[in-house]
C-alpha cells in the first residue's frame, strides 16, 4: 500500500500494511495466518489497510441533513497530532461536536452541526488530511 502523501513529514510514523482477512501485519510480503498458524504469502485478494501504530479516524454527522455521512481513514501520525488537527478544524469552522472519543490508535468524532453533504466532505478531508500541510 503506497501512500500518496508526503512520507517526509517530520511526524509521520512507519506503519506496516495489515492483512484484511487475517487482521495481522504484512511483513516482507508475508503474514501469519491465525487460523492455521502458518506463515503465508500475502496476495492482493484480501485487501489491506493501515493498522497500529496508524490512527483510525471516524467522522460522523448526526444532523438530520447529513446523518448518512461518514468518513473513515487511517493516518500514520501520533494521535495527539491528529487530534490537534481535528480540533483546529472544529475551532476554525466553529463546528458543534456531539461527542469525541480518542484512544492511542483511534479517534471518533460525531458532529451535530448543520452542514450540507459537500461541507461535511470538505471538513472531514480537512480534519484527516490537513496534518500533511503542517510542518510539526
């Protein structure tokens, strides 16, 4: 899984790919199959995602006009840096937050602000990707 983002960012973490079905890291093109205990060659038919130490971000809306809106991404940054970026957007855009939960590897934020679908998409992208524009 090659990132299209700048891996040169000073806070970016090394995050291995994780096997979609086995939910284990892929190292040197192989993964541990927990069902059989075998080391298997990873093929492209199982899907891959960034897992720990990458942070899983889920942004949802509970406002009636955008309750169907959900944005999910994994980013290879410390949770503190991502949470700072997300809250910067909340502050700058004066968004109403219903709830926020953050752990070392996950951030869940539910917005209650009246937004259009386009605004939700724009603000979610800014929350999850704006960190790439920050130097530290």
